[in-house]
C-alpha cells in the first residue's frame, strides 16, 4: 500500500525528542514535491533502526503533515529558522 494509506505507529523512532549526546542524528529534508524521495529515505533509515536515530526536516507544512500520517519524526524548517525549539513533534 502507498505510504499515505498506512496507519501511523504510536511513536516515531526518536520518541518525540533528540537522542542524548554523544549519539548522532541523521536527517534528510524536503518538500511535499519530494515525498517519494523522503518516503524511500525513511524506509531505508527504518531498516537500520535502532542503530540509527533519524528524522525529516520538513520545508513545507504539507510534508510535515504527511510525516505525521506516516508516523515518522519531522521537524518544521520554518520553526527552526524562526528560532523555535528543535523538538520533534
């Protein structure tokens, strides 16, 4: 089934927060126009979990909402650029 149709899991890989130092965090970024790339990247990132903490920096609200539907961690680039908190929603 396409990713848009799958039910979201209870919690994303980051559990709503960043990993504690000295752990690393692997990120990708994109817009909804790149949703196929982001979906593919997330699928591969999930395959190496739990060794990898990962997330998406969403450059638009549409991708941010889509990540919510997928149950994947995303950070709003708009919020980061405005000096807001870097927490994963």
